[in-house]
């Protein structure tokens, strides 16, 4: 036996994208140098996967089963703070660290980096004879920049043979051109705005935070149109000046093209985008260039938190209250909260911006954990829209219609002035419920506990939970009656039908997430609206977010009560935020504007708060109520969702877990009860709520409960949702 074979192989722990609690050990091949944070490719069963090295090398004890790292990804190792962030997120959300790491490792082609392309560079030797065509090429090439052969010919407007001729003379050398940066460097001095005194004061505070390069959280709070974006751009500029990277989180990044343009107007370059609609090649480029530090500013969806920043120095969470920041799939997390943790781990400031901050952030600001920075008025002469309720009991629409005479009148006046109206209804499709007038049959999804929604443009009945759809039948499947199906209640398509009947000459655009043509089409439509190419826009909540429509002077909310009915303690807060946001679309450029809320409850605190503009009183009341009932942020909550193929199995398992709950003076387990969506895709769901005091260690409690209770078996699955959205 040689001496070598007795030396135990060097091994490293590698976290792989699996529901594994611990990293696996892999041998490091001779000559390969890996560091904590290195991204590697490792064999896993019959496959190979990307993994992340989480620690230093040790000598293996058990060499037999050991497999070797097959490749190392040629980019800088991920920062140690990212590893700590992954571990923290795993502990907090009670997810296996591998599943959190998976969010970082989701770059499919990462191991085959984009190859450099061959190019030509001027070597300083003049051509022997300078024709007209040749001199045009020389003009371009003289500064020593590398060009591709065809790029050079094309730019000079000459044929390839001219380029080849010069090359044959030794005027050019062959070089490799590295992949192009996905975005240019932002220029902090490109177009500094003149800030109002209010904005200046707010910006100075944020800039000061960035200068100290220490952890802090600021809540930038100001009505829609108060200029929050311009203010936090100053903080972004400061971070860039300091050579650090910046992450701006946005709730609907795929649809906020306008945001990218605004950033460009300010910094002379776009930020890198990060969201699920990016093409795979682009994802890979952004990922790499973030890791290498070439990309300085990322504007992204929540998943951008798991990009491998090499020197992150600021996170801005815009519209921090938005429910879209909550991921409810595999790892359940709220990106707003995780951003704060990321800032803490990385010792840099975090800015939360909103016109209607979440109750959680409000309380954090009141209790001094967050610094509150307020902008009190709209920027320049833009006034807030005049907001009024329409009491639907007094001004009811004609039978079978949904627009009250008051709203119809307001639309008519808006059209006369050649301005735009937005009609908002947070319901896709034509009608939320279809039934048979003869036998009362209701159309239900075969695999979910939800009604099928009629989509008349598509001629389909569709389930909004699972996507199941069928052609809208002529006759009732239950009693066979022909042409007796009735639509109950409105969706945006039905409002469009009513509106075009009332205003036949108006140009009407319906915007909802099921628009045929997807995100691309939506972007185009949003642009068209901003350019004034529509008179009436009818849309779901995706029109409420962040868009700037200069000609929009009327916002009509078709059913302001819609979100209030579901009995969730968060319903009032959410409805307030949504109504505030959508009415904020009106009057952003100084013209007189109006927001009308159709409601059957004009005295509801939410409606009063919107109409009076007195958000503070509303928040105070909501906060008091939360405090009285010990709900977040005054207490802690988690949900355990138990799902199974049969109702009995799901319920039985949930009961078993309940019985296994340790007794605790600080924590109570409620339920099981049917989950808010009791059946999705054929899976029956029950829910246990774990409610603790502020100090309770709810994670430890749930860990014990899961360890001592019945194990997942057969079709049964248990998902943990810390800080659930609805409770
Ligand atoms: P918010 O983010 O608070 O909704 P924005 O930052 O979008 O507000 O500002 C509202 C409008 O006012 C935008 O059109 C913006 O370009 C303009 N604006 C805000 N501040 C300034 C400024 N200092 N100079 C010029 N325009 C500004
Ligand atoms: Zn369904």
C-alpha cells in the first residue's frame, strides 16, 4: 500500500438543493481548491446538481461512500454573510437549509458559462493603403476597442472582405471579447433632481444612514405621488458612490417597466432586472455579474434576495406592505422581513417605502426600532384626488348592472374633458359564479373547493386556484336545460361589457393577469394607457401598483367592500392599502381628479379613513385591536397546513399533531379547521394555528411538535407557514 492511499481524502460540506437538514460531505479532487461559499457541481444519486460549499476542508473519516466534487463554478465564492443568511432563513421558516440554498442555486446553465466571442483589435500598425472603406473602419477601430468581424463591417457600412483584407495585413490581432455587461454602470451625477425641502430632508436622513454603513431600518412613509422614489434614489446614489451594490425590491417587477425607465432617467443606465419572466440566458448573466460585482443595482422580485451579491450595501423595499412579498411555496417567507434580516447580517441600511405601511412596520416605527421618515404632501402642485363614497343603497345601478348612475355620470364628464378613467375591480373574468336558473346547479372545480369563473372572452369556465378549465356549456350538465345559465356578480369582463354599452365610442382596455399574450402584452397595454391610447381602463389589482398614467383623473372602485367580507383580521388593513393605492393612480400630474368608491358600507372605518385621508386614526384603531387580541406584531403566529388526498387523512393527521403539542404557558394551538382554501388540486387541507406571545419561541415549539407528532406518511404533507398572511 502506498503512503498516499492512507491519507484520508480532504472533504468539504456541500449544501445541495434538496429538503436535507444538513450539508453532505464530498471529496475534493486533487488540485481543486474550494473555499466556503464556492459553488460546485456534485453527483447526487444518478444526477449532478449545483451545491454550495458551507465550510472548510476536513479529513474524511468514512472514505468508502464518499463521492467527489465534479466541477467548481468559475465565479467568486459566495460571501460568508450569504451562508449565514441561508441558515438564518432556514431556522426562522423551519425549512431545510437545502431548500433555502436552492433559491440561490437556481441558475440552470450556470456551469456552462457564456463563451467569450472571437474579435479583432487594432494593433497600431497602419494599413498600407487607405481607401475610403478602410478609413471608415480605422475610424472605429483606432481607439483600441475590440470588435467582432461582422460587427465592425456592419458598423462601418463596408463588406466583410474589407475587414479581412486589413486583417491579412496584420492591422488587427485576434482577441476574445468577454460577455457584455447586462447593464451599464449607473452614473450618480447623471440627472440629480432638485428636491423639494421636504424631500431634501428625507433624502439627507437616508443618505446619512448609508454613509455610516451600519444596519438600520427606515420607514419612508408618504402618500402616493409624494416623491418617495426620488428620495430613495438619493440613498441609492450614495451607496453606488461608496462602491457598494444595491437591491431594490418591487412587488410586480415584470410589469413595472416604468420604474426601469425612471431609474434610467436618473442614473443614465438601467438596473439589472430579476424576476421569473427573465430568459434563462439572461438570468445566468445577471446572476454571474451580480456575483462578480459588475452589476451594481438590481431591481427585482422577492427572489432577488437570494442573489449572490458580493458587496451589498443597501436594500430598498418599495411598497413594503404588498402581499406579493410573501412567498407561499416550498419555503414560506416574507421578503420584506427577510430584507431586514439580510441588512442586519450584512450591516447595512434597509429602506422600507410605502404610502400605506403594514401594521407591522407602523408598530416597529412607533416603538423606535425603525426610523420613520415622512413625506407629507404630493410632489409639486399635484393634489390628492378628491375621494368620495357612493352609497349603493341610495344610488343603486339598474337591475343586472354594476355601475351606479353617479359613477356613470362621472365617467361621462371625464370623457368629455378627454381625460382617462380607471374602473377597478379585483376579479378576473366575466362572473365569479355561474348557475343554472332551472335547477340551481353551480359550476364547481372538480379538484378545488372553488366555483368556476366564467371567462367570456375565452368562452371558458375556469378555476382560479388550479387553472382547470372547460368550454362554457350551452346546457346545464345537471338538468339539461338549454340556455338557462346565469352569471352571478361581476368580473372585469362584465364591467367592460356594461361600460362599452354605455360609452360605445370610448376606447376601452381590460387589464388583468389572464390577458392572452401574458406579461409582454400587458406591458404593451400599460404603455398604451400611459400614452393616452385608451379612454377607459378596466382592471384588477395589477393596475393599482406603481403605474403613472398622466391623463388619469377618475378612479372608480366597482366594489370597495370586496376584500372586507372574508373575516380575516387583516382584511381591513389590506382593503385600506389596496383602495389607497388604486385611488392614488388619479391626478398624478396636477389636474383635478376624483376617486369614487361604490360601497354598501360607507360608514365602515376603511371607507371613512379613505375619504377623510386620515390614515393615522385608522391605523391607531387597527393597531389597538391587534394589541388587544395579541395578534402580530403583538404576538406571534404560525400556521401548519396539513394536506392529503383524502379529507379524512388530512384531518386525522392534523388532529394527531394537535395532540402532540407540548404544553406551554405562552403558546396555544388552535384547530384543526379546514384551511381557507379547503381543497386545492385535489388536495384536502386542514390548518392548525399556533398562537404565541411576543416572547414565545414559536419555532422551537413547532419543532418539538413535529418531532413528537405523527410523521408525514402516504399522501400526507405538512407545511409550516411562520407569520401567515391570513389568520
Ligand atoms: P411616490 O413614489 O411617492 O408615489 P414618485 O416618486 O413617483 O412618488 O413621484 C411622483 C411624481 O412626481 C413623479 O412623476 C416624479 O417624477 C415627480 N417628482 C417627484 N419628485 C420630484 C422632483 N424632486 N423633481 C421632479 N419631479 C419629481
Ligand atoms: Zn381547481
